C-alpha cells in the first residue's frame, strides 16, 4: 500500500548535504576520559559476573555516569541529523574481545542488537572473506558496496583496522534527496513511493518466500514523517524471478535518485580511521563503501569493522 506523497520541502536537520559541513568536527564528537572510564567500569562488571556478549543488556552494562553523552547521541540520531561520528575508542588499551563487549554494551543503551544475517551474528565482523568464498555477502567481501539502507533502525560501525587501499565510506541523507527530487522532478516521486518487490537473496527465514509478497517502497511517509528503504540490487532479481520488467517510470526515477546521491554536494565521503565509530539512523541515512584491498590474507591484519544493527523500539532493559 502506497503511503501519502510528501509534496513539500522537508525542513529538518536530517535533510543535510555534505556541502553543509566545513570539517569532520561539524558532525563528530570525541570520547573523553570520563566516558572511557565509565565504559571500562561496565566492562569490569561483566568480567566479574563472567558474562559474555549474548548476556549484555542495558541494565547489566550500566553507564549512568555518562547518560549525558547517551542522550546527546540519541537526540542527534532520532531527532537531529541522523548521523554522527564518535572518535577516540581506545583500541590500544583493550583486546578485540573486550572492545567488542564495550561496544556492544554501549549500543545496548540505544537499542536491542539484531541478527545481521542467517548466521545469526548480532555483533558483526565486517571483513573480507572472499578468499575462501567468492560469493560471500557484500559486508563479507572486498568489493564496492553501492548506496543502500540496511534493515534496522540504527547502524553502528566501529573501525578496528584499515585496508591497505580503498574502503572509503559514503553517507547520503535520503531526506535531502527527496527534497531535490521534489524541487526538480516531482513527477518521479510517485514510482519511488510505490517501489517494487525485493528478492531476499537467500536471507529468507523458514516459511518465507524468496520474493517479498508486497512491493517495498523507496520512500514512505507515516504521520507526515518521511523514511527511506533502498536496496537497488534486490529489485532486478525479483523482476527476473517473477518474469516481469521493472516499470519504466521506476527505472527512470531510480536513475535520477542515484544521480543525485552521486553528486559531491550531497554525498559525504570519509575514510573512517581506527578508533572512529559512525552511527546512523537507517530510516533517513543511506551508506556505501568503495572497494578495498588488504595486504595480507591473515585475519588479524585485514580491514575490520565491528557492526551493530539496533532496534530502538526493542531497547534492551
């Protein structure tokens, strides 16, 4: 069912363009000593209780001393730009396992961690595995990852190790793109609100069909609030399996949509450094990644991010 089309310019902090930022400091904050102290104390409590990542909740990973930081981030993600960077994660002070616990515990204060694939990983290790399986999902290979949204409300990406070459990240505000289409080609909004069927590409759960039974809109509005769901690569396989063509007006609309997202004044290009975390609201912010190369096939030397998918509405208690 198609939701009402928003036929006006959306004036909201999440409707940003990269040209709005003078430097990284405009969208980044730095962890202070007191923040790290609080995270370390919560980690210590987990160790004493002999609890692991799967046991972490908001309640047993207390961060009361830095509630102001959590409130600031939550406000920015849910009511502000929908995107921010958090710098200064102390990678050199902790093992990868302990850093994962701290990161997961921090995320529990924003939402409940969700499974990221059929293998059930709630703390994702974003690393190239294509040397052992060339058909690995996009987040487990080294190829370019086109602009898209994921399936949960918030996405956290903590950089652990950099690649030898490439691997830059891109972020684009879907709200800003909607504003541009409304201003220049409003006739293309209708097919974007109608969307198309998605192929689940092997990620269907038991009992689910490989093709969604309904069309998945690219733009939706509920109570006048816009959201975006965009995974362009899931549509052509669905059309092929259904034996139908993608509608011509949708093809044109997606082409124009992607033309806008590729503009330098819209896309935010950044090489995330180790110890930097990006946090984004999946309903309003799209993300991408360039192809990359690792110097070694040794796992401990490969490019690595820790990833969280978080459901705000199911926040851990």
